[in-house]
């Protein structure tokens, strides 16, 4: 179990990046979802021992990793949002270098371990190629290879699918799901689809505060029957936004379509009820600060951040 209590980070200014976050994460895949600048990366860096919090505590299986970071490092795999490689090195040599820096070895030798890791992330075919020729997805898989070296208890991945094409994203989803079978994998993302596909449980963070702790199914159920979609003229969209909770405005076959949250079941003329997506639930949460259809304290689904809200 990974546990954070009253975790706070205040930068000079002052700027509060995290405001008393309480969170428990059990083994398996767990998502941390929020917009850019919400505090996700700050949270991840503190968990990884790269940043000291202003206050609060973090424990992994009961050990305070902030007081004793050396106890965490051998048990941690970390893939930051931007991972630097030496472009002239081959994938094989780059990974061997990274394992040497981490102090990871194996009884059969580091070279054999590198081969096994590249095979695990489906990069054996590119082992002899310079990293500069790797696609974005291949680079991410190489980053995961170094993160899982040493069989860590906790793996942290920060915005791992940003910029990947659909095919590479699907490959990466499969890899992350396999890794979560026997360890804690903490996924930080602003992409709702990542959470919908991978995470049986997730938290939503905004402006350094934890807004919700729930599951995709529960989040969708909270607003089921209250999302409507219809065609709207572009000139009428500002008025619609002022009168209704618009979750999305998009072009479909050249026409402007809008999705709205209507809790009273009284949509505008021409709007019809549609199936709810996790993105709808997330956007309602971003607009209103809560999902009104779900009791804040019911079954511990929602968890407020520490401190005053």
C-alpha cells in the first residue's frame, strides 16, 4: 500500500502546488487524472523522491519514504514525462547505461538482463538501432524497460501516452496492464481515455486539491440519464454555455454538436439523451467541482483534500 497524508508543496511566491492531499493506493493500476498544471507532476516527483514536500508524509508498505528515501529507490521504477536519451546510442547500449546508473545487475549479467528487458517491452528488433531513429512509442517502451529493471514494487509513469499515435498507445496500454498485475502502477495523465482503458480506480486533482476518488463505472453512473446532445448553431453556443453546463462542443460531419449536463431532465429543444462517457463525468467534475449525482461521502468514493475547501 502506498499512502500519502496531508501532502503539501508550496513554492516561493507563494504558489501552492499541492494542498493537503490524502490518498491510498493499493496494488494494481491507479490513475491520477487532472488538467495540465493541476499538481500531478509535483505529486509524482515527491513520491519518486525527486522533490521535498513542504509538509506531509508518504509511506510505502508502512515505511516512511520521505524520512528514508534510500529505502524507496531500490523499490521504485520511474518514467517521467520527458525522459532524456543519448540519441547516438543504440537501444541496447542506452538501456545498459541506464541500468549501470541505477546500480541494477543480475546473476546472469547485465547484458543478458538488457536483452530480457528489451524482449519484455517488444524492442528486441530495434536493440541495435540508434535511439534517434526510434518512434515516440518506442522511446516510451525503452523508458519503461529501465523503469521495471530490478522488479520494483512501485512504478510511476507521468503522462506516458502524450504524443503517441493510436497504434502505439494501444501497445503501451497492454504493456502497462501487464505490469500492474503484481505491483503498484501509478499513472498520471490528463487524457481521460488512459484512465477509462486502464484504471479500475482513479483520483481527480485540480489546483493541488483532490476532488474525487472513484471508479470509472461509479463516475459514469453518477450522471447517467443527465447527458444530452444536440445540434447548435455556432452563434448560439455562447448563450447555451451561459445557460447550461456544456461539457463538450465539437464538430460532427461538419455540424456543430454540443453535449450538456442537465440534472433536472429538461434539455433544450432538439437535444436527446445519450450514453454517458467517462469524459462527460470528468468534464462535469471540472465545471462544477463535484459530481452532484454521487454523494460526496458515500462508500468513501469521494475524498476531499486535507485542509479547508
